[in-house]
C-alpha cells in the first residue's frame, strides 16, 4: 500500500537546491576559466567562481551541523543488505518493470547504492574538490590572475573531480525520472511530500500506537515479570502524575494498596495462563497517596507460541469532584 509521507524537511530541501545551483554555477564558471567558452569574461568568471565556492563551503558547514543535530547522518551509514538486488534493479530490472527491491521511508531515504554514492561524495569527492580549490585559490593575487594550466597536478585533480560531479549530476537527474512518474522525485524535493510504499502490518501498528496514545482510556503494558513497560497520558492522569518515569520500569504492585495485592496477583496469573479479564472493578493507589476506582481489561501479549506480557485499558470510576 502507498501513503503520502513528509520525507524531506524544509532545510533539507533548501540545502539540496542551493547546493545544486552552486555546483552548476561553479561548473559554468570553471569551464569558462578553462577557455571552453566565453560568457562572463575570464576575470569575472574567476571572481564569481571564488565567491560561489565560498558560499558552497558555508552551506556545507551548515549542512554538516544540521545532519548531526537531527541525526540525519545515519541515512548515509553504508549497508550491504539488498545491494546486489539494487544493482540488478538498476542494470536490468528497471527496464523490465521489476518491483523496486527497497522501499523509501522517513528513516531510510536512500537505497544501499545511494548510501555508498552519497557517502563517497561527502567524504571523498567534496573534500577533494574543496581542498584543491582552496590550494589553487591561494595561488591567485589581485594583480596577477594566473591561468588554470599553470598549476599542473592541482588543476588536473580539480578538473577531474569536476567531471565526476558532471557524471553524478547526469545519473542523478536520470534516476529521478524512474519513479512512478518522471517528475515524482523532483516534486517531492520541492514540496517535501512523497508517496511511499508502506508495510500494511507496520502501518496498522503505527495507527494502533497513535490511537492508544490519544485514547481517553488509560493504557498499560507489563512484561512477563510484571514490570510496567508502557502507559499513556490518560493512565498517568488517573494515577495523578504526568511523569511516566514514576512508573516505567517498576513492578505493577506499586499501583495497588497492600489489601489489593492478592487480587492483582490473581489477575496476572490468569492472564499469563492465556485468559483475558474484562470489566473488573479495582481500587488503585495513586502516586500522591490517594485512591481511585476503575474497571480494567487485561489481555495476554503473545509472541509466537509464548506469552511475553500483558496489556489492557482502565476506565475511571472515581468522581473527579470528590476527594479520594
């Protein structure tokens, strides 16, 4: 199934298009400096090439900061999983209408080959171009503009990397046209939204989790040892606290008075035998020491053939206008 998902954040889109524009402008002025054509004039081309390179370096610094602050750097961690299938898809499968071997999500925006290519760009190609460019820039003096050919190896490396950028740009533009529609990927990088494949089971889990979070009934989950693993805001409100850490990781026994412990243990025993409990009225011990009444449901959590915990909901019976 498909779902329209906000994939690319605002800064990510700004960075992408600004970087693309700067790189294309650097190519344009750079090849004019080589004498391939004349648009701005050599001196103007050198000036604008240097200014654009400084702007690109500043943009890259901000992008690096953004990647680490947001955790987006994880998108570039290389993986060999599905890499052969991805290569086969680009070589032959794409021309046969084969399904894409990987699916884009907010957390995995790049397929295995894209991760390797983008990682190489960021750790090898960009640094090589910037370093050689800065070295070449150090040779320029206001009164003596020196031709690119004067600096041998540095100029050759800088120009070679520029051709690598051209190859990447051509391949990148081509691959953006291989989606469901030719402009799908480009539109996504403009708006931030893209229709992506979603695992129906995962989609259901996400919606269930959101429903639990927003529910007015109190939700709880215990592990097999009777330790509280999760509660929602409604549950915390009934227990008169807004801090989940007051209960998470602690035994469920702290939610009952001493006189209610036997009843609680009986419920746990029933559920861990595979039974469900519903409509049972109990008295709770709140975080502030007060008491309240609620009815509860309790169901076993089954993983494979084993019961690994229990979960359920509680509905408040206490009169909020009366002190407990």
